[in-house]
C-alpha cells in the first residue's frame, strides 16, 4: 500500500496568529502525520479563510492549487482521500463529516466534541457506516501512559473489582467529552444503562461557539453495574481527581487534587491494606501529553492499513456522547434518562432557546 492521502478541513490560523479559542488543532494533526514519513502524505486542505489555507499548504507541502476555501469543492475536485482531518468548531463537525462520507473518504479523523446535537452525532456515525468511511474522534488522552497504566492496574485487579469511575472538569461537553470517554475506557468500553443529572447555567459560557453549563452533577450506571460520577464547575472539588477509579479493594487517582499530595501526582493508587499511596512513575507523561495526538494518529494509520478502525472509532465516541446529551436531557426533564437515548437535539441549547435557562452574557472586556 502506498502513502495514504490526507486532507484537512479547517487548517486554523497561521501559528503566529493563534488565539485563546483558536488552538489550530490542525497543526497538531499535521505534525503527527508528518512524523509518519512515507506512510501518509498531506495532499489538500480547505479553510474558509484563504490566508489560513495557503499558509497551511505552504507549511506542509500541499500544492497551492489544492488549497481551497470551500471544502465541498475540495471533496468534489480532488481524487478520493484516505483520511480527512476535520479541525473546525463543533457545529461544523456533522455537515463536514457527512460530506466526506458521501465523497467516499476512507476515514475521517474529527476533532472532539462529536457534534452539537445527539441527532447529528448519530447521523454522522450512521452515514459513515453506510458509506464505508471509518469515522474517528480525537479523544487522544487514552493514548497517554498515565491512563494506560491506570487501565492496566484495573485489569490486573490491583484495586479489586471495579465499582465506580469518577471525573471532574470544567464542563461535561467540551472538556467533559474527554472525561466521559476516559471513564468509559477505564471501565472497558461499556455502554451506560441510565443517566441522571442536574446542571446550572447562569452565566453564558461559549466554548468554540458551543453553550457549556457552569456546573453539573452527573450519575450513571454501566451495563456491567459499574457506577459513574461526574462533577463540573464550582462542584468539581466533590471528585478529588481528574479521573478516579474505585474498586472493592482500593482506589486509583489520575491528577489528584489532594492538597496534601506530594508534587501534584499524575497517577497514584492505594489499596485498603496500604498505609500510604503508591506513586506511579508515568515516565514524564502528564494528563495532557506530550505526544498523545502523535500516538493516536500513528495508531489510526496503522489500523487503517490493516483495514480496521482504531479504538477512537465513532462507536466509542457515541457511547460518551450519549452520556453527555442524556445528562443535559435529564436536567431538562427533571428525571432519570433510561438509555438508549432517543432525543435528536441538544437539550442545553433547547433550554436556552425556550427561555428556561437565561444565562447572563459577560460584559465585553
Ligand atoms: N483534542 C483536544 O484536546 C482539543 C484541544 C483544543 C481544541 N479541540 C477541538 O478542536 C476543534 C477546533 O478547535 P481549534 O481551536 O483548532 O479551532 P481554530 O479556530 O484554531 O481553527 C478552526 C478553523 O476552521 C476554519 N473554518 C471555519 N469555518 C469553516 C468552513 N466552513 N470551512 C472550512 N474551514 C472553516 C476557521 O477559519 C479556522 O481556521 C474544536 O472542536 C475544539 O473543541 C480539541
């Protein structure tokens, strides 16, 4: 098999112009592809801002004629792509992914969160399945040593039988998509049975153009009986770690918030018989990297070459997305949501549009 043909939709600004809500994730993807010399070739790109597309093309050796401002034109004019990396904001993920599937792209590697409504997330997955496009999402943290080591501790039975996974972060949608995905990963890719949640949204919080709650408390139960607990915003301290796994014989903490802990440990565990925590050497890797996207993309390419999806495939992403939208739906209906989730929209957005939630806009600074 020759080099896989890679295209980009949403190249980000020129690196020197990056801003707070413009990480230019395309640069991270592109560097990961570039590291796979000879296995992949970046052959085309599209960004609605011509300057962005041209700068990206120059940096990554894409001919100027293959730098587009209209991604649909790129999909129509260029020969079929093996991979399309989509690095735009969440509301654009669904139409762009669906267009790639209809153009018979071999695979899509889309940024998180999956979509801006549960209906869009399901449609992306289904359209890709129907067209033979292997859809993936950049939940790259799974590829970090701390998370892999935590999963191995669980699999080796170090904390006994897994009973609960927990997370804490700023919100359940933008950052929370990683947190829920990691919870699912630690529990061996189980689906949830039900979700119950309450949220607060008093001050407008738009992340990459998407409404995100100010505070949430989420509980769920997996098919295997393991319980999930997520706490965001002002209540984040209720879960004293970025991710936690509690078993019948002990506890594992990733990114402990314990003020007494030495040197902000990345990974530590304690069984009920131990006097103190065991601090695990994560070999220079912390909760966010380095190298996680490189590793995720290298694994994607290796899997595609074998004709397989990677573990970042849309079936996994959909499991996390279902819990997230079910949490917002639970808050909307004031009750427990039994899965599978049958709604199509985005309940948080619906509550804002219906005037049930009236978040204050922050004064412009
Ligand atoms: N995986 C992670 O850890 C992680 C971290 C940060 C951001 N993200 C996600 O990455 C995504 C992109 O964020 P970013 O900060 O890289 O964005 P960005 O603003 O840096 O880049 C988005 C680009 O999309 C382009 N664009 C907008 N509309 C378009 C259209 N119709 N056609 C083509 N291009 C278009 C913009 O011009 C811009 O260049 C978001 O979904 C965000 O949540 C993921």
